[in-house]
């Protein structure tokens, strides 16, 4: 990881700290106001915000751990810890969503009078805090899955607080208290929808799936189009973390000096980074292909390394 990357992530860490403080203070105020006003929607919004404080705390810890370099035991470093943190954060929000849904059902069966003006001001406080948090986290959400999870939490909170604010205005003029549980269920739906995208991306990363937007066949065509390359096989492309992409491949070239191979490797790395944003390529150059070698390699049944007979004999003697 470069010095610039460390500076960027340090900036993200500071922004997470600021949003954490706001999401600890605001829910306390909203819960107090929600109890006074008798609104489950405002209390749901407050619990959503409180859950986001815990999620932000998890995100911050994961970001700090992810900055650690590789070790002899963890040679890829700790960046994927942020992916686990994002999954845990979504699971926490789903638990809060379930609680809100149950409480909303109880309130629908037994509607209660609600002080609309009190709800309106309590929701406005939450909306302003969440809107500021959303703007602060937006830059990091474009590249980092962990920050994106926090950003989506803040965005959904801002929208739900705005909805509760409008609901408070309605209650000032109309006693439509049945809207209280309906709005709380809308909040739950937003939680489920926002979390699903994060879970899906995290699943693909943990399964070492080909990153979204990368065409493996296009990689093969572009590499094999380079002068001096005959064939590429045993190709793997995966996310090392939410923002880094790795590639491993075997490349067949004519028999030549090592310096020529180095020049060819530099061309391949430049192509991979410029066209596909692959920043961690591992290339193995060979002069003859394996028998029945294919573009993809099955790790269970196909094409594993077998020592030569001389090497096998030497191993037996040892």
C-alpha cells in the first residue's frame, strides 16, 4: 500500500469518527423525543441511527486493522477484514429491522395519539446530522466496500428522517396515526434493500469471484494480441479487497532471454492496469503449454504441479 493510499484511508478514518460521534448523540435525543411524542416511527429512526453508530464503530475498527501490512501468517494483509466487518454491520441492521417490524405491527393493532410537532423537530435534527454524515463519507464509498456500507447507512437514515419529518407535519393537521407503523415498515424495507447489495458484493469477494465489470475473455484476447505472446491459460481474477484486483495467469512465449521476458511482462502489467484496473498481477511465463491446458483451471481435478521423475527419486532418497 502506497503512502497516498495510507493518507486517503486516514482521512476516511477521521470522517468515520465524526459521523460516529453524531450517531451516538442524535439517537439519544431522538429516543427521548420519540417517547415524549409517542411515535414508533421516530423511535425506529433513532434505533436505526443507534445501530449505525455500532456499524460505524465496526467500520472504523476494520479500517484500522485493514491498514496493517502483510505478515508471514497473513501474506495478503488484513484488507479483507473490512469485508467481514461490512457483513457483520448488515447483519446488525437486519436485526434492528426485525425489531422495528414487530413493534410496528403492535402499534398498527393499537394506534396511539402522536404529537406531530415534537416528532417533526426530532426528525429534523436526525435528518441534518445524517445528511452531513452522508456527504462526508461519499468520496470513500466509491472505492471501499466498508466505507460504502457506512455511507449507505447514513443515506438511508437521512431519507427516513426526512420521511418522519414530513409525517410529523401531517399529524399536526390530521390524526392519521396508522401511518406511524407504515412508515416504520418502509424504514425496514430500506434497511433490507440497502444491505442486500453489500451482502452480494461481499459474497463475491469472499468467493474469489471475477470482479464486476471485468471480462476474462477480453483479458485473454488483449494479452494474446501482444507481440511475443502465443497463449494464455490458467487465468484467475479476483478481489484481494473491495478496491484491489489481483490476477494470476500462465503465459506461453517463445524461448528467449530473461531480459526479453521482463520487457514483455512490463507490457502485460501496463495493459492489465490501464484497461482493466488490475493492480496485482502474478504472471508465470512458460515456453511450452501443459497438455490440454485451458483458459480456466479447475483447482480440484485439473493441471496441478507434478514433480519430474528425477525430482521424485531424489525426494524418495531424502
